C-alpha cells in the first residue's frame, strides 16, 4: 500500500493533570493518590517523547486535552464545578484522556472487508472518571479522520467495557501488509476489575469487518490483572512480526502461542520468563508498556526511565539486545509524571496505519509544530496542582484558558 506508514498519535498531557487516585487496579495511580502533580512538566515530558519519536524517523501525530472540568458531565449530574462533591469534581477534572492508547481501537484498511481504516472510540465505562471521555475523543477522531479512507464508529454500548487499543495487538509482515489482529479481554472475579470485556472485543471486530480467520480473542491472565496489569499493554506489546510479552501475560499462553503460529507462521515470540523478571517487577517498571517500533536502525523499544532503574529488567533487556533477538535498540524516555499516574510510553500513544496525506494536517506534528505547542504549555499550564487545589476556582479558570490557548495555536477552535 503506497504511502502507508504507522503513525503514533500521542495524547498531549492536559493542564488539569493531577493525582486523585481514581483507578482501582492501577497500582501507581492509587499509590500516588494525594501527591502534588506537575502538569507543565508532565506535558513537556510528553513533547520530549514525541521529539524522540521524530528523531527515530517515525511519523508523529497528536490528540488534544479534553475540556476540564467536564461541565456537561457535571450538568448531567445536576451539579457544577463550584457545587460538586469532591469525588465528582475530581472525576470531572481528570486528565486521563492523555493516555491515547485508550482513545480507540484501530484496524488498518488492509485488514478490513471494505478496504477502509476503521476506528471505534472506546467507551471506558468501567471507571467513572474515564466514562465521559468518549464524546470529546470522538469529536477529535471525526475531524482528524474525516477522509473517506476512514470509518469512525461511536462507542460499544454499556455495560460492555471497552478500553481501546491498550487491549489490542496486530501482527504483520509489515505495517502495510495484511495482519492478524489480537483482542485481549479479561474476566471479572478478582480484587480489581477486568476492564476489557470479551463481548466488546468481538463487537469491535465485527464492526471493523475483520476476517475471522485472521482475528484472535485471547484471555488476559487473572494473575496479571491482580498484579496491577489493568490493561494488556502493561504485560504485552506487538509490532510487525514480534510479540513481546511476559510469561504470565495470558491465561493460556501455550494455547495462544500455538494458535497464533498457526495463523501467522512468521511470528517471533519474545517471552520474558518470570524467573528473570518477576511479574510484579515488570509491571512496576512498565517494561512492556513501551513503544515497540520499526526504525531504520532496527526494531526499537521506547522505554520509561523506570525500566532502566530496575536491575532485573535492565539486565534482561541488555542481554536480549546483545544477543540475536529481534529487538535491536533501546530508547529511554522520561515520562515520570505520567508513570506516577500509571501510564508509560505506550499508554500515551494510539497507533494508526494509514497514509498521512489522508489525515487532517492539524493533527500531525514536526519539530516546528512541537516547539509551538511547547511554548503554549510553558506559558499556560499550571506548574503544579496540589490535591487540595482541585476545586479552586482560579485553577479551574487557568485550566480552561490553557486549553483554549492550545486550540488557538493549532487552529482547532471548533473543539472548544
């Protein structure tokens, strides 16, 4: 497919980024609940990661912060930012839409029966603070992907939880080649909720008109969910021919691997044994919540600094790169503010395989455009948000004005 590349759409960290600890099962988020957040630093760390992607030769896109507080959602709850109970205001102020991996599930045109790239916005119904994201996400997707090459779908109906690309993987000979799409779901019953339902995954696959022969539905390991892998991308990531996963990522790894090899014989499975990197260590360091990308220098793993700080994780990675494995390069980025809320490099991006010429150019960036965005962030994003400041009227005014300033610079005022 001429002109088709993989584009990483990173979420810009919003000016209301804070640590309210709203996600049970996300151990980092709950551990840091009540800490002081640094929205400006967080957003600039995200910009630096995008610059690193550009330096690797990748095509880079953006998704924008949502209106915060979400006044429409609060109105539906018969309240407003000044009168809302603290827990509702915290949920209305959440900047969690920055994790673009939860924005949607994407199937490239080469995989679909109608030859169009399909995107289904995630409903995120499991967590109240995320359940009201889909409307603003859908508005952006319909602008960015308005070209006839795309079909953008609304959310799967509740109560079937769908958390987007964080629970979806694609294996292929090259990004422009037909692939095998893997949907990973969880089953409830443990201490933490399973956020991706099998019903939602199957509905997305039907909507996207995928070939059943090239589509797999796989159960996530209950042990992984219990250990804090609230999404599959905390314990597994795929790129082209490579599946990189922890030994305990899936409920039936032997059966899954056998079925995957049957559907895609070229697969290279890189499994990290628990004896080398315990599951809890892999989750704490976000070893797998990394961007596994194809670059001219070979397949590269874009990792958070926490992975390098973990002795067993870094030792395993160094040994793999030094050997004959498919991952040839490690790129370490600083996203510590996002990590403290439970989101690593992979959480911050949505992968879309398409021709960049079919995408609204306002959602694509180069160095110059990133510099302009960084300038808005430096001038308008709060330096810090203490837990007691979330309801401060002055903070709310600052957050709302900051987002509008970004929309003006990007010429996207229609999203106001």
